[in-house]
C-alpha cells in the first residue's frame, strides 16, 4: 500500500490552503517575503510592539522552548516577553523557501533556533518556533549496527495518525517509508525524498543529508540494520498545498526523554520531500524505558 501511495506522488496536485475570514495582518507581515516578515516581526517583538508581535502569530501557533515546554498561541501571547528573550541575541540567520512555508534558522550560544512561517491569504504568519539546546553526547549513529532482529512497527508500518487530506496521507506514508529505509538501509530509495541541503538538528548533532546517505550506504554494504525509528506518540500534519508542517511527539526507541519534533515538507520536482527538521527533548517528562 505504501508503494502504491508513493508511486502516486508524481500525480498529486497541490491543494488550496486556508479559507474563510482572516484576522487582519499587521503591516510587518504584509510582504511577499517571509524573510522580511521575520525581520519586521523580530523588530516588533524586541521593540515591545506587543500588538504587531502577537497579531503575526498563526491561530495554530506553537512554541517549543529549549526545555521542550510547548505553548500554544494564547499561552505565548500571555507571556510574549519570554518569547522575545528566547530569541534575542541570535546570529547566523538563514532563510529557506519552500513555497507556502518558509523556514528561518539561527543560533544563540549553545542553542539552535528554527521559525516556521506560513503564507496565509494576504501575508505571512509565524506558525511555529522551536529551540534546541546543544549538548555533547553520542550522535544518533553511535549505537547503530547492533539492532538485528528487532522490529519496527511504529513508525515503519503504522502510526497513531489519521490523515484528512490526500497530501497528509501521502506525507504520512512517505514518512513511514523513510523510516523503513533507515531501519533496513536503502539509501537509493531514501535519498530522493529528502531535499538536498536538509539538516537534522538534535541536541547532540546537526546531521546533513549527505552524512545520512553515507551512513546508510555503509550499513547497506555491511548488511547491517539500524535501530528502528522512534515511535510516534502523537502527530499532526498541517497541509498548505505545496508544503506542509508535521508536528510530533516521540518516545525514543533506546529509552530516555520523550521529544517534540517539527518537520517541514515541500512538494518539489513532482514529489514530496522532507525539507527541514528539528527536535527538542521534553526535559520535565518522565524518561521512557527502551522499547
């Protein structure tokens, strides 16, 4: 079934996004450029222009701080100064355009930040903000190669997620296929569905697509499986037509702190591709046992 869905990627047309009455956009977000909207929003946020800073937040806005605490729009508006502090002093700002979704990444001392902007009608809105504290430790590759015989159901064959659009259905199936190709290494099938230049940001590593492909090639040459992917606890995919945002909570397969992830997908070259991803451990959550 997954193969059938994936073979249909070339035939999927981008669906429309949004609809109905929209709240007014502040002048800062009435621009064709998400990069400019981001700069104007930061100026409002840091300058204490609460109205402009909060109006720019999408209705479904989510902020995940470096401790893995998640706040929705209402909770963020109630403590907008805390968000301003969490972003102040950033450097190395980069913008990635994916159609109706753009991503802005930056860094602070010991932290990596990502903001997701979505085009909604007459302007851009901040859809998600995630911060990850960078620490030393084992990379995700450290324990691979010793998982022979272990199974991967969730997220390789099933997940606790019910899609509501064709794009959501395709992206969910593709995500499971990528996890299958990571578990039973298949770099040739994996690579076309991950955008060139994508980085996987976790607390212990920022891994490029190229590094992932080389690792999968090494395992495939040895005939070694990798550890199964981390099971999905909850998942939400928001469809913006030519791009989408996936928000999920995972329990680590090898045990430890559950984590939240933000993944951005884009429809490019006739197929959906993973475009950007960042995850943050939930520091206050009880650790889970190994699967």
